[in-house]
C-alpha cells in the first residue's frame, strides 16, 4: 500500500504499572514518534493508565467479576470482544496483543472473520495455578499470526514449547523519564523515606513468588549483620493475580526475623512520578527475580544511577554484560547478600553506576518500535490482500 502510516491497535490486560503495560505505552509513544498511529487499549473499571501518555488510549469498560482467576480472564476476554464487535472500533491495520487475555479476544474475533490477523507479544511463558487459564494462554500463542519476544530467552522458550519463530524486539528505557538528575519528586521521596542512617536497598514489584521476595528477606537479614543500619524499601505490587499465600509466608518470615520496625519500608503501589526519585534515592537496587520476561525496572534503575543486584539467569544474562551488575544466585540467600554488600562498597558501586548508564544507553524504545514494523506491514498487506 502507498500509505506507510500504520493504524495499530495495541491491547494490554491492565492499566496498572506492570511490565507488559509499561511496554505497551512506551512502544506506542515510540511508534507515534516514527509517524504511525498507535492506540493503546485496556479494560478497566478505573480512571485510566498509571501515567499520562502521549499516545492515544481507549479504556474498555470492564464488567464486574465474581469468582477466581479463570472467571476474571474470561470476563476480560468478553469485554474486549464486545468492544471490537462494533465496526467503528476495528478501524486498524494491525491488531497487536501484549498478553493472553487480549490475544484470546483477538483470536475469537479472527475466528469470526471480524479481523484478518493478530500479533502477540510473549513477555515470558506463564504457568498459572488454574489449568483452564493455562490452556487459554497456550492457545493465544499457538494461534497467533505473528509472535514477538522481548528477550532471547523468550525466543528459545517459544521455539521449544511451540516450534515457532518469534521476532526479537527487545525493550528500552525512557531517558527523559528516568535519569540521574534530581527533580521536585526527590523531595517527596526524601520525606517518604524519612531519616536514613545507612544505605537504602530498593526493590520493586511487591511481594510475589516470582520476585523471590522471601529469599530477598533472608538475604537482607544477612546484610544487616554486616551493615546494621541498612534499610530495605519495597515498592509496587499491583497485580490481577492472587499472591495472598506467598505474602502470608513472607509475613511469617518477617515475624521470625525480628528486625527493627524501621528496617523494612513497604510502600505498596506508588505514584509513577516518584518512581525515578526512588531509584535515585537507592544505594542499591535489588532484583533477585526467578522468572521475568525482561526486567524493565533494571534499565530504569540503571538510568537513574542505581547499581543493580540481579539474578545470574536469563533473560538478564542475555542483555547485560558480565560487569554491568552485581550478580547473585537467586536460590541462595548468602549469594544475594554478598552481591548487595559488594554493590554497596564505594569502588564497586562507582563501577556499576557507570556501567549501568552505558547499559541504559544501549536500549532505545525507537529501536524496539522499528523492530515491529516489518511484521506489522506484512500483517497489513495480508489483511488487505
């Protein structure tokens, strides 16, 4: 087609600051800067996305749900299908889902002949506690007309599990939003943290099994033995999944640890305007995760000048060099603690900060957006053939 300006429907599962949602908003802004017309969709009962965005957005009304995860997923799929059944809402060249919920909606629409094709980004292969949700997830990947991966690990997993190729698009970090330059929000964070006599260790993502928070707590106890004034700040945690059982275990561990009341500060979900300031306030960023599609917060922390402690496993080892981070074995609390203590030492910290800036510079959202375009154009041509 002569007009190279693509109209792209980007679908995500939530308006909360989870990695896939962050990816969708950043991708949309980068696509817009390249001259395309992306529109980010999300089902919600709230007022909008977790942060303002320069891209156009559509909030799909979400119905009330009584039941567990499967009921929630099925309801959100139905919400999306209902929205796109209306012809006026389908005026796009490309339909691109960022998760299993939105991908299953697009699959249903394609099977009914209402759209020609859909693409799916697989951030990582999820295994849910609900077999019916697992099956929906598998179907949404297996049936997609095109697949995108954000890491080489994701590519390998999709090839192994589905025998399919996926296009590697990577991730980026906004250097305008995340930098080492203080702003007014830094004062808010200083007041929020209060007096800190020792180093501040920051983790984001809340208290979840995937984030390995209980092992991080065990490691923090060991760090306190070396650095008694160390303080651990945990931010974030908004999720549609049920983490109550894991959090109960964390609470039991915390009670047994008998740490001072001010040793750990749990902030929960925070306003996004203070997140870069939180990174800047951190003496080390702790991310001993067990399973990530990429780990966007690593690049965010690096861009803000925080040295990173991270698990020596893919996907982190796929895009970080050996000297970019303080590496740890996520299954070993002593290893995590040793990496934190090392990252806090002046010489190592200075090296990691410099390496982190360089790593952040290597990851640009414009490059991520550009990597999508050949597949988008192929899907558009197929749709209009």
